[in-house]
C-alpha cells in the first residue's frame, strides 16, 4: 500500500494536487483495467504506519490555529455520544463531538439500511496528528456535524483496534487514488461497499479545491442521483481487490536455486538506494524500517561464512552509518530515550514526534544485533536507551506495554490548543537557565542556537513552525568535542548525562503528550522479543561499563523479567484458555476484535525468543500451541500462506494475505521464520510439516519475491533460511539456575547467527524431559548422556552431526566461531 507522506504543514507539490482533486470525485464507474497489477505495484512502496497523507494541503497559518485537540474540558460541556461507552482512547477522544458517532458494528449498519442512507467512515488512531486537526476543524464544528447527522450514519474506527477494517478501506483508497494515510475518509453504501474516499480534508473550499462540507454535499447529491452506478462500481472494485489480495500458489514450493537469490536481489536494491551522507535507504521523509537492516545483517553473515570479508564490511558500513545517524539525529529522543516515528528531512533531524511501540522493539533488536557483530558498546547503549524508555514510560503496573505517545501536547497548562513537538523542543534560553555553567558545552554538542536549529534542510521546517526552537542533534563525535573542551571522554559524557537528567526533570513538568495505553498483542510481541534478547546479549559487556542518562545501566536479567511479565499479562488478560484463542487488544478489558495473524505470529516469535534466551519450557509449549491455532484460523490449506483475519466477521469484506514488510513485518513473513525455527526443534515428522507450510507460503508470494523482493525483506530471509540444509542447534544441558549455566547461555548468544537455535534442558525437570521424549528423542538422549557432575554442558550440532560436548563458556565461543570458519571452507 502506498502512502505518499508530506511533512506536517507542507504544501503539496503539483503531482500530489492532482491526486487531491481525484480524491474529491467518485471513482470511475468502471474500475480501471488491471487494478490488481496496479495495486501490487503500489503496495511495494514504503508504507509508514503513521499519520501521513498526500492530502496534506493546509496553510501554515491554519496549522498554528488548529494543530490539535483542545486541552480544555472535553466537548465544552456537550452531552457525550455513543463513543463514550468504548474503551479505545481514539474513540474516547471523539466522545464529545457533536457528530452522532457510532462504533463499527451492527447498530450502525442496521440504521444505514433502515434509513437507506450512506455511511461516513472515519478511521484514525489516538496519536495521529492530522486526525486531531480534522477533529478540531470539522468534527467539533456544529455545521459539519449537522450535515453528517442529517445525511449519513457516521462511524468512527480506531485502526489499531480494528486493523482488519482499516485494511479493507485503506487498500481501496490506495488502489484507486494512488495514496492513503490517516485520517482515512471513506463513504460506504449501507452494505459496506466503498463509494469514494480520501484522507484529510479541510473544512472549507480553499486554494481552488473543495472543502469537507462541499464534499459531503457532493456525496449526498451523487447518492441521490447516481446511486446505482456508485454501488455497482464499489461492488466491482471489492471483487477485484479480493482476487488480487488472496493469491494462491501455483505450486507447492519454490526451487532452492531461486530462493537463494531473493536475499541477494533485495540487498542489491537496498544498496542502490543507500544515502552515503546521512544513512538510511531512500530519501526524505525518512522512516526507520528495521526489516531493511535485518536483511543487510543477514547478508553480512552470509558473506562472512563465504569468506567474502570485503563485501561483508561494505554492508556493515551501510548499517552502522545508518544506525549512528539515526541515534545522533533528532528522530532519537536524547533526553528521554526511544525513537520518534520518522524524520521529515533527509538528515534524521526534525521528526514527526509520535512514539510507537512497534518501532521501539524492532529498532532495539537491530542495535542489539549490530552490537553482537561489532562489539561496539555504542550500539548496546542505544538498545538500552530504548528499553529503559519503555520501562519508565510505557509499561503498566501489571507488566502490559502500552501502544504509543502522541506527537502533540500543550505548550503550557491551560493552553487552548496543542502543538506538535511542544514537549520535546527547547529554546536556547531554557537550556541556559537549566544547565548554568555547562550550557555552552551542551549547546555546542547538540547544535542549539538562539534562532532555533531546524535549518539543516529545506524540508526540516519550511513554514517556521519551530522558529526559535531546537530539536537536539549531535553533529560531531563526542570524542572530538571532549578534546575540544580538554576533557576525557568519560568526563565529557558524564557532563552530558547530567545535563540530560536536568532537562528531563524540567521536561517532566511540562504537559505530557497523550499516552495511548491500549495493549496490542502484536506490538507487545515485538517488544517482548527485544527485552528477552537483551537479557543475554548485553551480558557480554565488559565489567565496569559506565552508563549515562537516560540509560539506567541495569543488570540485563531485569530485561528478561520485563519480557516475562508482559507475556504473562497477555496470557492472563488476552488469551482464552478454553478456546486457546487470542484477543487483539486490551484496555479496561479485552476488545471485541479477535486476534489477527500478526498477533499470533509476532507473539509466537516472542515466545520462541523467551524460551531460547530465558529457558522456561512453558514459553515453548505455548508457542507450539498458538502455532496450531494460527494454522486453524488463518492458513489457506489449499492455496498456501496465511490470511490476515479469521474470516468470521461478515462486516469485513476482504481477507488479505499480507505481503509487505513495512513499519511492521507482515504476518506471513514472521510466520515463515517462526516455522523455520520450530522445524529445528522437533523430530523429522513434525519438522517436515512446518517446512512444507513454509514452502507452500513462499510459493504464494514467488512473483513478489522475484520481482519486488524489497517489499519483503524478512520473507527473503525466510526463503534463504529454508535452504540451509541443517539449522545449527546449540543444546545446553544442566542446572538452569546456576551461574555457570547462565554464563553458558550468554556464550551461546555471543555471536550473530540468524540460523541458530538454542535449546535449554534441565534433565531433573520432568516436564521438560517428557516434552523432549515426545517431540525429539535425539535431543532427549543427548541431554541424558551429557557428562554428569557438570553444572553446564553444551553440544553444537549442524549438518546432521554434533561436536564433542564442551563445559566452559570460552570453549563454546571458540566452537561457535569455528563453525563459521568451517562454513567458509566448505564454500
């Protein structure tokens, strides 16, 4: 799905204006030919899951007067509408609008059918900047509300709570109009078929284009005079989309010699778009897309195994430069930790300030992998920075991890309007008043100027919204700046840390951005994975390492505790033990929506990480159980691959086989990797079943992988993983609670190897041994025959043979490094 993001408040270029006008008109009465081909072409482009749109056409003056929801009492005393009974933070934000909103459901559908009037559907999410703008301008406007209430049944949907509904209508808008984003605006017939749509609309006619009120009148007129043609068009488009998005495999597998090329082709395409000056792949606006770094690191490992060190280092230069530029830029919150959604400019400086959970987990994992490869604690520190931000600001009392923080907040208590970035930007005077004698050092380090510093690119702040304000960015290495001030690096970084702590304390007294405290299973899965992996990977840091605020510097074991507590929350609150099914989200109780493919796939991945890095068999057992349910609910047993929904809700018109690794991986990509991992744990019969499902899945997307592999970096990796004759197994046997065993676990993860499975077994644990006896007798026998009297024993197996057992972390590290060299020799 294509989203053509224009930065906040930017004027749309001429090409975008053409799309703007097209969105104001009904779609062609006869849908364009080859819609499915056009859709596939559109959907390979980056799809940022953010509030962005080709319809951003608002003057800077309008932005300053209505940039967000009012911070005053909700609704100005108005009687709440039906949304007041909902749990979604986004729906609750609209509970005092004069619009007669309905949540998505039968009550609204029945009213539209009874009155025989069209549905106005508005989809967004609680931290979406432009959703706030449209609320203030239109949905709080009495005149607009009267039009909507008289002529339409108005439905409000939280895209994070109902991604299945959002998927249907975002796909429609993107396919027909060449772009999409949030807020998503779609007009439907009473049978839920789309009639026409767009994204953000200003309330009044401006700049030669109709405003929202005019649009509503035009839709009403079209419904009254051209209804049959509109409905026929909607029906035909939905059928074309259904055919395009539910592809079936023409064979049961993909030839190995073809599969191994997918990674190479994807990496080559990414490398051709690499920005050597500022890092990243592609141009502004720049979105962190961690799956790109994942495939680059995967290719790095393949080069090293083939002893192609020069090629490997070229890839690492791209990855490390990108990660350094991101961490130094304003897209990174230097004061509080974590990363913002994206940068509006090419130099990662001025961000769109919302913070999304799905970004934090994935980005942390990329920094962890890069740390393992390089041994450079810069990357481990950034990973800690992200995880410590989540621990401090985004985790509830029961361990649940919240979804997002808004970009907008009030500049001061009682301000009539919120503004984007208010919580995060600084004046030079504020820094001087707070930091005193260290202000000059800090200002030089973070490029702070009295006139404001959003001047590094013409795209950073074209309408001077941040005049006099500074977004912190590091433009020179700390070691160079330390030398300039005649200080040691440790002393210099210590001063910066103290300064950030002081600014954090000051910032904490400002009005905070809205916190979306909804708990989404899939996003929690991404974060759980990062916390679990960090618990072992970060143990390799040298003793006496110094940490600087906002990094806490905790014992890595604490990260495992966070991961396990979050997983337990999901099991207790979002999982039905009788049906063994997941709910999608939770806020004051589970939401009505069922778990979707992403929820199962991302959680299974997290549970496998919890088992491999933490060692508790319960997580592996639950992962296996959820995989069975995932197959029952989503697997296309005849056509191959997974649908995104269970297909049980008749109001959701499309079941899609998602084929884009964007801001989040696709459920199909993650499912493929999960099954490759599971296949290395079980004996031959079950292992082959997992592999056959992966082969069939890959066959569904063979054309996409071959022609547009850049759209599916993770699936490219999965295809390559499947060609590996025997995935490496590291079997650790002993007393899991002993320090010696834990040191051995850390050693098992001391090198980067995406084709490795770590199995932890305590032979005294009857539940564990029963599992292995039933599912992999070879592993059980290996555990029983391990040398007795040793607190920890490691076996490394690959290519259907195992090395002699080792009993020390050093010996295990040496053995794992030898396997890389041996692979190179074989090549």
